C-alpha cells in the first residue's frame, strides 16, 4: 500500500463535490495538498477545515497561461489528481455550442494543459503519480451526452496513452471511471441515476485505487459492468438497447 504521509499532491478541481471529498480524504492520511479551482473563497474555506497543510492556488484550466502560473506556484509535487469538470445534459438536437465547448475544454483540454505542466518535471525527476478522473460515459456513445461523454472518452484515451508511454519512467498513471456522483453537476439531470454515489464514497474508491495500484478502475459494480459489456455489442444491437427515441 502506498504511504501518502508527507507527500505533496495537487488536486485540480478541488473546490466542491468529488474534488473537495478527495482533498478531505488525502488530508486525513497525512498528505500535503495544493488545492486548485477558479475561485479562491471556496478553496480557502476548504483549506481551513482540512486537518493537514493545504496551499490554495487558483487557476482557470481553460487558460494555458493560468495553468502554467498555477503549476509554478504549486512547485514540486509528488502527484496530481485532475477532477475538474463541466457538465450539461444535452442531446444533439439541442446542441448548445458554448456549453459543448466548455465541457470539452474543461474536461479534456484542461486535463491536457495540466498534464503538460507537470509531466515533463515528473519524467525529469524519475517519479510521479497521476490520477485522471474520467467517467463510465467514456466507454461508448450515449444519448443525451453530447460534449460530456466525448470529453471523458478523450480523458480515458489520454490516460491510456500516458500509461503506455510512462510505464518504465517512474511516473505512475491511473484513471478512475465513476458512475453517477451526487454533485451540483448531476443535480441538473432530470432522469433516474442508477446507483448514485455520494462524493465521499467515490473519493474513497479513488483513494483505494491510488493507494493499492492498478491502472484503471470503473465503479460502482455491477453498474460499471453494463458499460464495459456495451463495448463488445454490435452497433445495431447496442443502439437499439441504449439509444432512446
């Protein structure tokens, strides 16, 4: 099991929901944190309640210069967790260009910006730990997920490519694909969300993965099995089962 005591982790997207729950989880086990989001007020409130040390660094992941400045302010880190996210439920018939672009920019391109800011340093020092938070929606196209599902599929592909390249460098890459997590984002949904998790439960699952190892974890079971199975279904059968009219 990995010991996080005294290790310095940068959590991007930490101001609320899953990110804040991860900050609490890691602070309890002795990690020193850098917590990042766009607005400082929530971050300072979170830092004040954490049992361990936490440095507040604001950044907008949609802006490359902001990410570079935040990485410089964070300094040397042992690991990074990227869980910044944007979401609106959306069908192709209701395409909102601004919302779709925001989801793609925050969920995927933001992750790429942060990775670009930290991976070269980790490779140079011969050590590092990366966790990208994806989604079960990454596995195959779903109705009503324009923008979000595509961006999370890109996150999964990014994690797989990084894992393939960095396996022998001392930099460990992991990806977690949770199902529905109760946050202000899923509060936008007007449909039943099977096996809806609380942020603390999802954070615990991600922490356990990071502590014990393993490249990819999809949860909660058995809900995750449905999405994995969907990858192997022929197109005609898959869309008859999953696409709604």
